[in-house]
């Protein structure tokens, strides 16, 4: 059963099988070498201005009343369905800790012995696989099929934490593509638009900064892509020659706070011959992630059916995420 505990000022609940230690810290911004750059970190203001990270500005006006979310038409869940708080706990409990964070409410943090000090979502221990017409993040972690296909990642007080969500995506990331043909693609975790408190989703009224990673298109689909990425301040040189990727037919937003699932740029957009991409079979974990996406297949597996629910307005002032800027003297990696 879950036992009460604490973690870095946040009220925590630690599973007996999960690590009780704090999640490994990773500085928010690191220096990475570039052939044409010195090993210095740019100020955060420069990184925001260049588009390297998103500004923690207000994302949307705060509603002043409850927003009712009906059961979606078709065979799907709303992202803010309360079942997000229960359907994945049997998978996640052995590998981390549930805490109540001052900024993001009820969240799950992987234990330090799972991810180590250098963990970054959609970067560490995984790869991009082209499956069923889209690039999907395939994680090496036993719990990765949950946290990289559902919910959102955010950093607070120097720790990465996962905000539960109930809608499936191949990867909940934003994308950037080269605008001058130099063959780079970039991605960053999508910022959360809600948090959980008292079992209810609450509207989040600012966009948290999320770090960008860039890879050449030739390295993009390689195993362990994190070993080939450019990130931190060195990525500014790449970001300056990229643009935000917008699909030709953008997804229509559904629900009061949750966007539709994003899709990666097509191989053709990246200058990749799709016929040369070897089709990869879905692993048992990836298959289960997709089964839990639809009530028709999730409920027989023990998941809760979708429910009409309420997304509540925030009753607090905006709270900026803490610990966004880390040690600028961190070791370097990546190249330009």
C-alpha cells in the first residue's frame, strides 16, 4: 500500500517497492560543445528569445467557473478524465513516487535508481520508431510505455515529474524542422495545461518552459538517439535555423484544456525515403499502450470507462515553476 512520506518540500506518497530517495537532479540548462561555439552557456533570456525554450508566460485566460467535459464521441478518453489517476498506478508504483508538488499538484516522479542524474524526457533511454505512419517514442524503461504516451512532463525545483493524462499519443512533444535544408529536426516535451488536486483537473494558466533537443535526420531514428542530440545552449545555433512544425492539416483541439494528439513531421518532410524505413513490430508494452487508449479495449483490461467530469478553475495566483536554471558548469555533450 501507499505510505505517507515527503520529498523536497512536497507532500509525498511512497510505494513500498519504489525508491524513497529523491529523483536524480538534472540542471535545467547545460553547456554542450559546438565546433563554432565556446563552452559557455547563454543567459536564459537569450534562449527564450531564440525559441530554444518556451517562455513561462500565461498560456490561456483562467476560466472563472467549472468546465464540464462530456464523454468524447467515439472510442476515446478525454485527457483530463479522472481515470488517469488510477489506471496507470499499478505500472508506475514500483518505479517511483507520487507527490503533491506546489506547482503541478499530484505528480509521479521516477526514482533516482531508475533514471539517474542526467534524465530528460524523450531524450534518455529510448528511440524514435516509425510505426503506422507516425514517429513514436519507444522507451527502454519498463514504465516508459505509460509516461511517454500519456500525460505531460514538467520540471519543478530541479526535478522532472509526470502529470497524469488519459489520452494516447505517439509522443506528447512539439516539433521543429529545418528551414534551410541542413537536415535537423527538434523536439521538446509539450507543456501541461492542467494539474491535479483533490482528484480533479485544474486549469494551468501558464506555459512551463520545456527544453529542446535537436538531431540530424540521419541520426534521428538511430537507437539511443540521446547519444546523438544537440541540446542546452549549443542548440541555440540549430534552433535559429528551424521553425515550429505545423501539420498541413492541424489537429482540432478538443475539450476545454487538452489539445489533440500531436503528430511528427512525415519522412518526406525530413527528406527521408519512407520506403527505406524498415517496419518494426510493436512490442508487448507498446501494444498495451495502444489498447489502453480506447475504452473498447481498455475496460476489458481493468481500466475505468470514460466519465463525464469537471475541469475546475484555478483559485490561486500564477506560480512560476521553480529551479528552472541549473548549473551552467555541467559537463558538455552534443555537437553542431
